[in-house]
C-alpha cells in the first residue's frame, strides 16, 4: 500500500507574496518577476536566496556585502544596485558600500568577520576567473585556490559559516551570470 501525499504546486503569485513579505521591501525584484511563467524554477531560485542569504549563522549584511563584491568583480550592475539599496536600508554605511563596490573591501567601518568574508570572496572570484585563463598566467588558479583556502581557514568562522560563505559567493556568481547575460537594467530593480 502506497502512502504518497500529493503536493500542490506553488503558484508564481504565492512565491511573489513570500518574496514581498520576507524581503520587506514592498516589491518583488525583477530577477524573480522574470520567472513568473516557470513557478517551479522561481520557487527554487527564491528558495536558494532565502536559505543562503536571509537565513543561517552569518549576518545577512555580510552575505549581501559579499554579493556586492561579486557584482563589482563580475561587472554586474543589476546586483550591485539592488544590494547597495538593500544594504543601505539595513543601515550599512554608504561610504563603506561604495568602497566595497569599487574593490576596497577593507574599509574601517566593518567588523573583522566582514573583512575576512570579503577578502575570501574576492579571492574566490579571482580563483574562478583565473581557472579560465590559459596556463602561464600569473597567479595561477592553483595558487589562488591555495590562498583562498588559507584565507577561509583564517576567518575564525565555524564550518557551517564557512559553508554559508562559500554558498553565498556561488549564489551571487550564479545570479550575476543570469543578470549580465539577460542584460537586466539596474534602473529597474
């Protein structure tokens, strides 16, 4: 005898309602709106964002600052604008955010945990970019991978927080790839 429970598919509108409620911004970001015709993928991408960025041990602000750094390094103006706005609403100093978005991820207003997370995020992005370069390019991706591992170990984060940080960088790289290739206009968050 089978004891299967039928799961009702979630609608795009239900996910949009969740997004609006949990983000508290009174709107649904465009990157999610583009998935209206595919509610399952919308629910999945939103679920990734909710679990990786909004929940967990690492503060949301640190994860969004890492996203800002990834956006700056991947030339993703859409994610840069969206998360600059979000971080400003969360009370992060505008000058610190501008410095991060310009590649200075060591501004004095940030905690040592934020510094370490941003340093690791920058190295991880550089490592993945170097992996695509031909042999002989300095530094090599192997050297950067080694350095990234050392920096991650020196963060004093728990194993769970390290995993969150890795997932944060990977998630924002994914979102930036989507936003860049779809040509999302940063003036229409």
